[in-house]
C-alpha cells in the first residue's frame, strides 16, 4: 500500500502535465493515460491499463497449454523460490522517488490514449460558439422586426385618429406629398 499523503516524484507530476497537454489543459479521468498514471503512483491499488487488443484473457488451463508451463505452484515451490532469490529488503523511503522515476521511464510508459467516453472526455467542438452567435443574431433580428411592426401599428392608429380630427384635409395633403397616402387621402400606403 502506498500512502495517499506522500509527495509525488517530479517524474510522476511531469507525466500528469503531459497528459493534460494532450487534452487542452485537462486530464480526462476516464482515460487510459490517467489510469496508467494512477498505476505508477499507486501500483498495488490500481491495475495497469493495457491498450485495447494487446492482451488476451486466458484460463489457467489455456495458459498452460499455450506456454507449456504450470499456471500455479505449491506452497513448497513458492517457498523454495523465495529462499533462492537474493535478499532484498525492498525499496527504502529515500529511494522511493527513484523507483517512481524508473517505473515512468520511456520504456515503461505507453503514450497511447483511449477514452472511455470520447464525446464527454474531450473539449467541446469549436462549432458551438458560432452556432450560439448565429442564434443570438437571429433573436435580435426577431426582436427588431416585432418592435418595428408594433411601432408601425401604433403609427397607423395615430394617423387614423388625426385624420378624423379637425384639419384632416391639410394633414392628408401633407401626407400625400410625402407619399404616405394616396392622392385622394383615402388609403394609407404604409
């Protein structure tokens, strides 16, 4: 078990930044590269995420048939193996960072990304801001057209009221000169 409160090595932090660079500054949590980074940061807690199609699931029997080796060992065989291996007390606290760096070396790190959810795991497409701008322009034009229609309607009502008032003949003559009514003054041209 690797403690969660430990200080990560510079190599692990650099790998995390590399992942973010590939995804416009974001680290997709459901991507293969982040899972690989988690494996190197916490090797006993997080399994290594193999690239799709590079591994083959086999039963013990299938593996034994394909390799010609036994798939399991007895306790005595395991004990003999442990006793025959050179004594090593395992990594110490001082060389833990060196172990992280060696694990993240170019030979161990596979740069191929696979996203579980490719649509939501990426930045939104650049077309949406253009569509949103176009919709805003259409909405503004619609408001402008409705406003002009309302103003025209009010104007027509006002002209009709003024035409019915005293001095309507003079108003009709001036409006006819401007081309707003026909020469008889009976029909508005707006």
